[in-house]
C-alpha cells in the first residue's frame, strides 16, 4: 500500500518564486520500514559530496547504518526514546560529523559546521527528489555517539538523520499523527534585512 499523498501547498506557500523541490522537502516521521538500497544511500551521499565548502575542504563525514545491518543497533540505541518511537521505521540512520580543522594545514576551519549543514541540505533535497524522507534530529546522546562510534576529537558530532521510504501517518504513535505535516515558515521579511537587523 502506497502512503497517502500530502499536498504541501495546503501548508506551504512561498513569498517569491522557488523550485518546487524546496516546498516538497519536509521532515516526516512516518517511515515504512522498507530497507534502503545501496543506490538510494549512495545517491544521497553523492549529492552531499557536491556541496560547497571553505577551501573546498569538504569537512563533512557520514557514519551510517542500514536497517537490519550490523551497526543498526549501535546507532538506534543512541536516540532518545521519543525519536526511537518513530525512527524504528527508517531504512537507514546517519550520524553527521564535521572535521574542525583543515586537512591541508590542520588550522581551525571556522565554517566546518556551516559547511556540513550545506552537505546535509544537499542530502535532504536529493532524498526529496527520490521520494524518500530524510529527518535530521538532535535528540540523541552526542557523548555516547563519540564513544560508541569511536569518533576522534578532531570531528564535531553535528546531528543524526533518519532516512527511509515514506510510511502511513496513521501508523505513527497517536501523539505524533497530528504533528506530521509540512510546517510553514517565517516570512522572508522576518529573515532578510538590508544592511542591519531591525531595532
């Protein structure tokens, strides 16, 4: 059974012309439990690969686990119980890291998190283009992630992402069903200012 289609325009209207993909990308929690293919995951990482970065340093790194793969429990157990309740339907889990120094000279890379965010957005848009869900979260144990996944100190742990095929919203825990719809955004006029922040 295919998941119910949601009309994003019921919830989202742009202030200015924008590509439809930006409106279609949203962070659903309804995931089908279907495994992701190697091509699906590879396509997401390929999109992230082409994100811009300072000095072309590409500081992002992705540690991932496939559903029912050998590392699934390690990543799944890092999440808070609330996120486990819906992310159990993911086909893959990804921990996003960023290297805090440049590889070419080991000097601080001030924009490492910013650059990793650009890579995450590329991954999220590619997921939407493929009809997949990519939902980033901070609701996991960052310190345990560093320990369990043996992440060196030169890397910042940025976030975790649940990725998968869309599922039925009706199968989510009851308290999440009402929330699982595309969210609106602040108006452009509340976010962009010429020259100075207001007052």
